[in-house]
C-alpha cells in the first residue's frame, strides 16, 4: 500500500502504542509470564457463560436500545441503591457502554471544549489525557504523593482556574492500588463547591477493596453526585475483560448530553451479554465477595515474593501490586521491565508510563489476577532476580 502523501498533521503527535500492548506483545514474543496487562487468566463463571449462550439461542442478537436494555439498567440502579444508598433513574440516568474506556472517552467528548482545563492525577490511567487532548482541552497534572499515592490537597487548589471544567478521579486507583478515603471526598466536595466543575469518577474496581476498607464512591456524597459521571465495568467485576461491557451513571441533565455523543460513538452494546449480566446481577453473591477473593490473591503474591529483593508498596484495592526495585538496579523503569521480560521471563508494566513526563521512581506494576499456579511461577522468578 502506498503511503498517504498529503498534509497529515497528527492530533496526538507524542502518543505511541499503549504500554499494555507493548509489554503483552513482548511477553508473547519471549514466552514470559504475563503480569503486565490487567486481565485474569482464570475462567469466567460457567453460569454467566451459560446465560450468554441461552440469550443468543433465544435470538437476542440484534441491536440493543441505545442506552442499554432496561433490565440491566434496573439491575445497576438496584446495586447502587443497595451498596451506596444512591438513587439513579434507570430510564434517564444510566447508560450501558462498550467498556469503561468508551464511557470515559464519551464523557470527556460530551463536555470538554477547546480551551477547557481538566485536572488529572498522576500516575494516571493512560486514556484520560489523550481523550482530553482530542477535544482540544488542556490537561493539568496533579502529582500524587510519592509515599502513599494520596492526593496532595495543599497544592491541588493552585491548579484550579476559571477554565477548569473537569477533575478526573480514580479509586481504587490504577496503577497504584491506593484508594480515596471519606476525608478525600469531603475535601473534593468543598473544593468544587460553587464552581462550575464536573467530576469524572473512574470506579471500575469498586468491588476490589481490601483490609476492611469501603469504596468511597462519589455517589455517596449528594453535592458531588450532582456534578459527577461515574464509570463502572462489568469486565473487571466478572473476570471478562474481553466482553467490553461497562456503564455510566449521572444526573439526568448530564446523562442527556452524554447520550448525544454515545449514540454516535458506539450506539449500542453487545445484546446477549447485557441480558446475561442483568440476570447474573440478581444474585448479589456474584459480586459482593470479590474483595475477599482478590485480597487472598494479593496476600498470597506478597507472601511468595517477601524473600525477594523487591519492596512491596501498599495496595488497598484493584488487582495490581507495585514492587520497588531500587535495591536491585539503577536502570530506568522501561528498560528494567523489558530486561525482566527478555532475560527472566516475567512481564510487568513500568509505572513511569503512567506519567506524562515519564517520571522514574524504580517501581513496576504486577497484575495478580491470576491462578495460584501462575502466581507461584511468577514469584519463583521474582525471587531469583
């Protein structure tokens, strides 16, 4: 194919391939244990697979309604009322999306105009900033504290200006596993009071909370909820990331704007999967014990790598564990992660990739959403490094 020779000006000139794709490809090339990309290597629930198959056989294989099937939206509304005492109207305040990333992109596209400023906390999931830039918005980066990856509330107010349109928060946090506490939410509430600022709250790991903590969703706080779009993910919750099924909750006036864009981005989401998840949600035990399930995996992984030269950093949620390698090497994070993949057969993600300036703190992210067998093999390798 001959290349295009016209005036091609990239809208994302400094953006390359996602670090997740890069490290997973490297893992495949070198037959390495892949703890880089965040997906489980254990099976999806047999009941859920049976449900998807049954709805396919029933002929529910054509377009779903643009906002998603009503039974699923009703199930989500019930889940949020039960967990957070937050009331969302299934008709006008909940929309099903083709995964959380699509929900995030659509929310940003619906509200960010050229010149608007969006505050993003770093290290940050890699889709936030590009989505803002594609809309002509300006990203302002707030660096999380280095000791525990908490918000620096003393410096944050200085980033807010008359052009600040949105603040993106993420708890439980990818890549660090930190969580926002009640005090954080109260400070955010106070900071945004009497300001025309929206909150985009990425809560895809809401069920993966450890050590007796609770998930502080924005929807617990009415003054935040009225200005917030909440992003959720069934792929994360039900170990089926490849199904790309998520959801967004927001007050009706915000959701109306979200849907204006959503209909032209994806229109509708996988129909039989929606019906299956709607049925699966009727049993709260299918999602309420996930925190305990993943905490056991975190604890197993930490125990097995405790004799290594890596230093584990606290993880209060998600299925990611950060390991500090400063006692092992002075190599930059990306270089060290590549060498571990090629020479030792263990793939991780350099946390520097989650900073716009590639800040290097000698920390790698490992996914522990794996079988005990996989974790044991990975730990053996890590302890040899």
